[in-house]
């Protein structure tokens, strides 16, 4: 990623008229799009698309969902990653709650096949992550490489 984009993302971390944080947009359009190890990625739309229901009333709508290429078959994928990005100023109880829900999802994903739950991505590994704006590039690189 051009170094100017990273600086621009942090300087302009504000609510965009289209309803997304600009850093989310930059991450999806620039970073994920440039990753050769990804088969596909999707910007999950809040209150419209995929959600996780925890023990609180409000649903969790992660920011991005993406899949890595299967090593043996380049037209398939082996792992789906679900990502929630938070600005560094949003380290609070709500973010802790989401992190706990994602931890439970990861633990259950190790015990059960997603197909047993009647969900998409049966026979695929699914991993859930919460990352902060000041660490997204390093964490994303780690997720894509694993």
C-alpha cells in the first residue's frame, strides 16, 4: 500500500456520508484488493447483511468477510475470516463484548463443523477477529499469511 494512503486513513478517520468509516473503506478497497492470497472479500453492510447475535439485544455486524485461496485448489477457499475494525478511541465495554463474542465463536468453530449449525461455509474454517485502527495493517498481514 502506498505510504500516503496509510497516513490519509488515520488523518481522516471520520464518519463518511456513505455510512462507513473512511479507514474501513481504505482497508477494503486498497488493502484487501491488493492481497493475492485472497479469493474474495466483502464489505459487510451494517443492519443489512451477515450478523452475529450475542447475549445482548443488538446484533454484531462485522465490517469485512474474506476468504483465502485453498493451497491445493486455487478456485476454492479453505478459511473464511470475519473482521471487525475499531478506531483506537473505541476501546470500551462494547468492543470488549464483541471481542468476547468473537472468542466464543472461534472456540465453537474449533469444536463444531459450521455445516452442523446450518450455516454457510460448511467444511471451512472460520475465524473471527477484532482489530484496532492503529494495528490493522500488521494484524491483516498476519491473518492473510496464516
